[in-house]
């Protein structure tokens, strides 16, 4: 069964700690994305990667970092520099074509106190 | 569940009626459009897409209409069911791979 797996579903951290969110896909997609979703707002792009070992900053990359060492995996680290890290984080993937949809995982809800 | 639907416009529809959800897109260069459904606590689920060389596309119980002149997209759901209750949002994608997501509309089904 192909899809995108995000883990964990819920994550709790203390302020000042870095935390890494996992995203794995078995759809053989080249492109992967990280979005942040806050109540009442559209999805905001954090980072994206169109090929292994390469990634680009999105609109709100400050305080986040990513890696893309394998095609299947695109982990996101929320660092202590992120001023407002509590949010719902969504990972997505797509084939490398503009006229194809993004497929999303079921998200990770991060709460930082 | 995830509170992503807070402060969103809400459409209330009687069970069995048709629902029409609208979206105004912003980028004139957008060439491809997608509708997503998002249930509480879950990620967005692909419903239907349409390319800019079309003005209508039908799926199972859903139809998407595209009016490029006024940059408007709509999603029609026939015979709305309780399971259709969710937040629906549109997305636009351009050839230079700029992707913009709408904020969404909450669809509420009345019994």
C-alpha cells in the first residue's frame, strides 16, 4: 500500500530543545515538501526537495532544517531558533511534474511548552 | 482533533442536497488546480484536479469547474453525505512549480 508516513502523530517538547519529525514515502516520488498548518491559514511551505541531496528554502524556513539523503526520506528538524514552533506539520510528495498533485501524510502535531 | 478549521468560512448543507464550494485563485500563471478534503486530525486528501485547458471535470459525485476569466474554481459535491463533512481547500500550481493553497471552507452537513 503506497503512501506517506509521518511519525509521530503527536510530539511534545520543552522550549529550547530541537526536535526531528519523520517523513517517509514509498511512492517513488522525486519531490518532497514540508508545510506548516496553523488554524485559519493556508498551508505555508517550509522546505522542499526535488531530488536527493538537494533542497530549497520555502517561505518560512527560518528555524527549521532538513536533509534528503534518501529518496524515500525527508526529515524536518524544528530548532530552538523557531520562535513559534507549536503547529501541525504536513509532509507531502509529488512526481516531478507541475501538473501532478501533492500527496500528503497525516501530519505531526507538535506542541512546545 | 486538529483545529485547522477554526475561523474558516462555513457552508452548511442539508444531507442529500448538493454542495458548492468556491475558491478564488491568485496567480494568473497557474496552470493546474487541485481540490483537497481534510478531515479533523488528518492530512489533506486529493479529491480531483483540473488543468487550465479544461473548464469542467467530473469524478465520482464531484465536479470541478474552472473559470479562468475571473480566476475562479468551484467544487460541486452531489448528494452530500455525512462523511463529506470536512474542510475543503483548493490549490493552484504553475509551470515554474509555484504552489499556492487556499485557506479552506468547512463543510457542515445538517441531518
